[in-house]
C-alpha cells in the first residue's frame, strides 16, 4: 500500500546529534504495533522478480539515484549521515532496529563505520517490517544537516515481496532500504522472522532472515543500548558470538585488514600508506 509522501524535517545538531522533529504525521509503532503484530508472514505466494536494482558502476548504490561512484574519503560522510538519519527516524517511529554484520563489526572496534565498508546492514522484527510497509512505504524524510546547504532527503522503500518469507525468493532477500537520494547510497534492512522448519524440530527460539542467516532468540534479544557514529543504537545481545560465528575469531582481534591498521591510541582504522608516513615522521622527530 503506497501512502502520500511523509515529509519529516529533522535538524541534526553538531553537539551529540540531537534531533528536533517536526509535527508528526501518521502513527508510531507504539500505537499501531498491537494490530501489526497479529499479522503473520505470508508463506503463500511465489518469489517475485527482483525489486531493488543497484547501479551499474557499483552495487552499493541504488540505480535510480546513484550517478557516480565516490572515493572512499568522500563517501564516508554520506554513510555516516545515512546511518544517523536512519537511527533517528526509526527511534522517532518507535520501530526496534539494530545493526548487524559488517556494521556491527565496525561498532565492535570503535563504534564507527569501517572506512572500506560501504555496506550498511540493519535488522528489524517481523512486526516492524509490516508496520513500515503499511504506514511508511515510499515516504521521504528530509534532514537539515550541519554544513550541507539544503540538507538531504532520504527514502524509505519497502520491497513489495517483503511478505513472501521463503528463502527461495533469492532476488528479494532485502526487505527494505533507506536510500540517500543525493548519492544513491543505501542501508539494507532485513526482517528477522520465526523459522518454522527449525521450530517444528524442537528449536523453540529459532529465527531466520530471507538471506538464510539463522539465529536463536537469545542471540538477538534483549537488545543492548550503545552508540554508533555518535547516535543511540541497539545491538544484539550476544554480539561476540554473532561476530565470531560470521567472521571468525580474528575479526575481533586482528588489527590489520584490507590495507588498514587499527591505531589503538587514535581508535581509528588508518590506511597503511598513511601509517607508514606517520611512522617515518615520528622516527624523524625522535632522531
């Protein structure tokens, strides 16, 4: 169901990324969630054609809005604003969401997006994706951002195949996206659902996403409170287990990766070529 565009104007202040929303239009999850929660996944229906189409030059950009690939240094501020505005909006709507996969790994190291990772991943509950689809699909959200003349506008786009829960819907494993209309960069939103097949075999807390990632309820819930890129965020309860299961134990201990080294003093991932220059400069100063 497509609704009239909802314009949500929020000003992000430099200090603490405080948000001041405009008059709210439409319900929040707290008021509508009781009815939404009663909706079960549509296990009928066939997998549909691919809904989201990425750009031809880089699959981390939406094909409708992305016009060119940005250099890593230029894209990072866009990605930071992307996750900040998403988290602020979901909090405003009352929808539980949490970071996962590589984004959670970035949180583990320094509560920031890893500089080489343009793939931002978040999850929501099944009632949460139903709520977003029913009330906020294809809504635009405008933010007045510090240092950005005219601000930026983001689109919440829910995949019409979100209610086909089968993992055989290979082309539609992403249930929704939060998209920056200026750059085309986006956040992948996937819903976590009960895994009926495993539950029938006795795994009472089994959960699954359409991309076939499997969890137990105690892996995710209760969610923990933290910060990410300077704004409040939820993280899954068993974050160490989830990270090591997905990426291996070295992912949370190894300080060199993809041409970067983690600087413990600065708490930043720094490119190796920059690190080399810093090391030479320090050696020169000591001599």
